[in-house]
C-alpha cells in the first residue's frame, strides 16, 4: 500500500519534508487537518489556535470529526501542535476513553508568504545583526491592534503598557508585507507578542531570525518556545527580566531552538519518530 497525505493549507510548510514517495493531496479529509494514511496507522494532525474557550470547543469538535472519519482497522494517532496540559483536558479525556494516542509537535507559522520569505533571508539577517548595531531596548509590535470580535482587548492593554514603559523605544507596525516586516524585525531587540485568538505565529517568525519575544504567560507555550523567549505573568516583570539576561545568549538560543526543532524537516521527523516508538 502507498502512503497518502491529505492536507489543509495550514500544513503547507511541512509538505516539502513529507517523504517524496507518498501520494500527496491538498484536499483535507477534515477542515484544518492533515492526515497521514499509512499502512497500519492513521495520523491525524490538527493545527487550530486555541486559547479562547470557543476555539477549544471547535478543536474538540474537529477531533470528533476525525475520530468518526477514521479507518477503524488502523491505529489512530492525533497530533496537536498547540496542546495545553491544562486547557486541552478534553483531548486527554477523549484519548483515554477511546484508547488512542495523543501527541504534540513543535510549531510553525502558517502565514506562508511571510514564513517563506523569512526562510529565504534568515542567513542574511543573521549576518546583518552580527555586524550592525541596534539598540538592545528597542521593542516592536507588528500586526493588527483591532478587531477579532473584541478578543484583542488584552493585546491593547499590553500595547498601551509598552508605550508607557518604553516611550520612543517602542513602535507599532501594521499592514506590512513580508519584506517590510523582516526589515522592521531585524532592527529590533525584542518583539512583544500579546495573544489574539491563540499564541501569535509572529513568535516563531521572530525566533527564526533570532529576535526574542516578550510573551504573556499561557499554558499553550511549549518548552521550546519558553526556553528562548521572555515569558511574563505580570507586565512589570519584563523590565527586570530584560535587564537581568545576556541578550546575545538569548538571541542565539532563539536561532538554535528554531534550527533544531522548527524546520519543516525537524517537525516531520519529530512526529515520525514518535509514531515508530
């Protein structure tokens, strides 16, 4: 039997690293999922932001759809990159009740035009940042500040606090194309990433370029991301954290974490290894 892969566009980043002998289709069996239909196993991936309760409910409903669509004669594995040990309890309960395996994986940004450009210029940006001076207290926010059914209230709070604390060292950038976005990031010391519907994809985009992020605490933050960015429970703690770290060391940790865990090949290999164990 030939292995098959059916994927939603959110998984486009991983497709170049799927084994070339597999049959690959861009028509997902269930929306916002990728299915690896292997000889004895079906691996269902779901990538949906999920900090908000409504999004957690939608993700659980999607798991149920995958469970209903499964091949009952094959081992069922479910992979969710943004899996929380506290907020995703419904997934763990369903896995226990139905005796299937629940896995997680490193994350990526599914904004393809941006991520593709970042991948293309990563080495150039690394050289630029190694040979040019930038202010180590410069903080940027890139993205939308309004909309999303009122769920950006927390985002507005952190942007307002950033203005208050850093004044002219803080800047907001909206409506940027991929090149403009990278040009802003490469001059920044940090990017602040207040949550929207979920953990911001800009976090992984910044890590790829070696720019640490300032991230409000959340159970959705995986250990890889947590280990090379500044995660804060209170905004006031950020100033202490920034002043107490060695910036170049944190910068390098971002690069190392991304290159080790977040390339498309690393993510695919991570899951392949887990399903073979």
